[in-house]
């Protein structure tokens, strides 16, 4: 069937329109440039008809959101020779072999805390209380006044109760240190800890570790102290909450440490 032009000037047949638009080659519709771009972005599309070659070259630029992937790899570095290792175990093995007794590490000391050795680096002015908390990661020892008045930081050194804030960490080398973490476990409390619970010998609990350590030192030497002896043993401690009336019987009735 012959396509006819519309009446009036400027009219085109459907075939003429498609041909002028570049959509018809050798009697075959090949699609618009936009379609070619969408389907084959960045490629060269060639359509061949008998005796005719038509090449449509389209360039499509696509901008996608950039994605940044950051990978963090942990490396363990020897502080002396700067050698790097993939695991902490590898570093520890190398360190023990290459630097026996920590030779060459400034400020490196060994503390025996609750029968466990801690190799830590300290400055000359670091107190034992601060070192136990920050370097040995034993937060049971509290720091209150930090000047030897409240008793909160009390620990045992060779069995004697002392203020941890008045002893330098470097002075505690070679000694046996005990903190509240070494008295018992949540499922196996020491007799002193259990007695403090039974008598409600605490309130906010901040001063309690210090009281427990001094009470432990007393009861090891005197399993059945009098009320006055218990008062004397903890006379260097302050309980701001006012639990002293319950702390003293908690000590006298603990039945030894």
C-alpha cells in the first residue's frame, strides 16, 4: 500500500520521516541514536544494509558515586628494633628471644600483681595506684584524694596494707602486690567480701575496695579482732556515705580472711 503525503505543504510520509531521522536503512528500522546510546553506551554500533554502511558512534558518560573502602590492618611493633609482626603472639615470642628481661626498653618494669607478672612501661613519677589501673588494667583499685588521706587506693604489698597513691610503681618491683581483684571471684568470694555483703558494709561502693584490703590484712594476722581493733585497722579510711556502722561488724564477724 502506497503511503501518501498529508494534504498541504511540508507534509511527509511516515517512511520519509523515518529516513530523514536516520531510523531507516535499506528498509530496516534501526532505532534512534538515543536508544543506541542507552543500549550500547561507549560502543560503536554498525548497521549494514545491501550496498550501504551506516555507522553510529555514540559516547555515553556515566557518573556514579565513588565508594572508598578503607581497610585497617593491625601490626604489632617491637619498641626496640621496630620489627613488625602480624600477631601479638609473634611479637611476644620475638621480644622474649631478642630482648631478655626487657633489655633496652626505657621505663620497663615487671610487677607481680595477684601472682601474675605484668611487664609495663612507666615514668619515674607514676604511682602504683595509677599504674595498676592504667597499665595493668586492674580498675578495682580506686583513686580518691590521691594524697594519702582517704584510703581508697589501698592495696597489699608483701602482706601489708599501703596507700597505692603514695608508692611509686618502680618501688614495687620485686614485691608481691595484691589488689581487690585477687581476693575472690564473683562465684567464690573471700570471707571478707561475703561479710561486707551480709552486713551491707557499703553504699556507693567507691571506698569499698580499700576497706576490703585493710580488713584482709587485719584478719590474716588476727582472725577474731575486737571492735576497737577493727576500727584501728581502718582508721585511715574515709566512707563519705556513712556506712562505718555496718563496716565494723562486717570486719569483726568475717571469721578470718
